[in-house]
């Protein structure tokens, strides 16, 4: 991990892009393999019953989950009944360093959601709102291939800011932006992985 981001850009109030902060990504890519060997990627369904296009898994003290019972954090992987794998040390170090470099101070995530976007997968506009503590930022890491991230801000209307995220880029949002609406376009030609670190409990 770089201790000196190539650049620190506040792309919107309290939304900070750390370009190249997680590059090179080899150790992170390897840790994704370790986590997904224990807790395989799966296609979750929305509470309304539609399959999400991104495949997901989690690590940490709890993992984000969705099915007919709603969006929530689960202490164990419902597909195996086993606890989620631990957050790899290389993940935790990156998340802490990124929050600090972005100006959000001390961050101790208790969960990391890993998303895998095949070329046809995307994520519609939403905000991350299933956590208990909104004083903590979100740290989002792009691996694999690039994609365009859309930032709407606190209301889901108007034309969003478009941010191209490359492998190794880290986007951090917090403070008043913590409940901002965002979306992700289809990846550019390959498979994109996204690590989303949160303090959920
Ligand atoms: C991204 N991901 O993939 C941003 N939010 O760049 C998200 O906003 C996100 O991947 C909630 C759950 C999963 C996600
Ligand atoms: Fe999100």
C-alpha cells in the first residue's frame, strides 16, 4: 500500500478520492481469493425478490445480507451457518490508512462487503443506510477493472457527478456525505471488485 496517495481530491464535500492509494493491488486481490474461498460469492436477492446483478460476499464480525426478510447485517454467513471470515490484515490496514489520509481520522471497520461486478453488472442509486453508526465513514476500494461511479449527494435527483474509479483507487465518504446517494455503472470490459468497509454494529 502506498503511504502517499498519488493525489487526494475532494470531489464533492466530504467525498475524497485517493487515486492509486491501494496500488499495486496484488496483495488485496490475493486476500479476496482467501475470503471468497471460505465465504463464496453469491447473488443475493432484493427484499422484492429480484437477484442483484453484482455477486457478493463479506468478511468481519458481520456481513451485509439481503433476502425476502430485508437488508441487514448477519453475524454468520446464512449460506453456511459459519461466522464470516476475518477481515484480512491487509484489508484492515488499508481501510484505516485511507480514512486517515482522507481526513476522517480513526476508523475501525467491523465489516467489509466484497462485490464482484461481471461486465453486465451495475448498481442503481442507493445510500448505505443499514449501519447503526453514521458517524463513521465508508471506504470503497476498486480492484480488477475500472468503472464509473456516480455521486448524487443527499438527494437522488439531478445529474450526478461522474467519477471514473481505476483499480487501486479508494473513495471515502463521511460526515454530512455519509448518507449520500451513489450508483455504479457497468465495469469497463472486465470484472470489477469493490471492497466496501463499514462500521456496522
Ligand atoms: C462501488 N459500491 O462498487 C460502490 N453499496 O464502487 C457501493 O456503493 C455499494 O458495492 C452498498 C452495497 C454494496 C456496494
Ligand atoms: Fe453503496
